[in-house]
C-alpha cells in the first residue's frame, strides 16, 4: 500500500504551488502534485506501470485522430487548489496545444491512472477529486488485481457508474466510440 506523504503543511492554491517551485522549494522534475491544497509526494514509477503507460500512449497516438490531444503525466488543473498529474489524459484539441494554460475539466475527455503500488491512493484520493471536478470518464488500470475500473457519469461529487473490466473484455471511451482497446493488451 502506498503511503501518502504531505510535503508541506497548508492549504495552497495552484498559484502558491507554482510560487513554491519558483522559490526552489521543489523543482519541475520532482514527483509531486497538488490535491485539495496539499502538496503530495508521488511514488516512484515501477517498470510495470511505466510499461503500461508507454503502451497506452503509443496505442492511443496511433489510433486517435487530430481532434484529441494525448497528454502523458502532465498537469490537469481541476480547481484553484488541485492540479494532479494523471498518467494519461485525453484532451479536446486546441490550436495552441495548451501552451497558454494547463487544461482543465472542460477540456478533458478521459483520464487514465495506472496503479500498482499507488492503487489505494488513486482510487480513494484522486478519483474523488476527478468526480468533484466532473471529469466525464476515468479509467483506473489496476495492475495488482488485473482489471480496469471504469468510472463514468459524475454527479454530486461521485461517479454514479462504476464497472470493472476483466482481461477478456474491451474498452471504448465515451468520447471516442471508434476506439476499442483490449483489456488484455493493457494489463500485460
């Protein structure tokens, strides 16, 4: 089980978070994210989750069109106190590729979190933040138990549709009905 480590006491805004970075408290390549005003350390990425993210990234880049941007471990600004870094995010395409600002909930089509040691953290901490921000769909790739949890229909700060996809099944994102992925390929 992954232990969540709050690095700094306080309720920080996203602006505070960036100011702390500018002051050298932590650096751009440090594995931290801001959730609910808390700066949280992220666990190191093991070989299996990293390989799964690479597989998904390459597969998605090959199969989706120009109307979607695939973002890998980049900031997603949920509100003024939360800016997690999902493993993968499918975003609505923009001419500036989000160079002028980080994407937010209205830009997001799908968030994918790949979990091994971070399973409880991703399920119990991060997914509720995505629900409160009304992210339309989240996939939690559970490498420990070899299934994928699909969260849809956010309402009242929670997902009203949650289902588990086994190795033998396929997944199709709500926003990309032409895209079908085999769970067995993702869970290698």
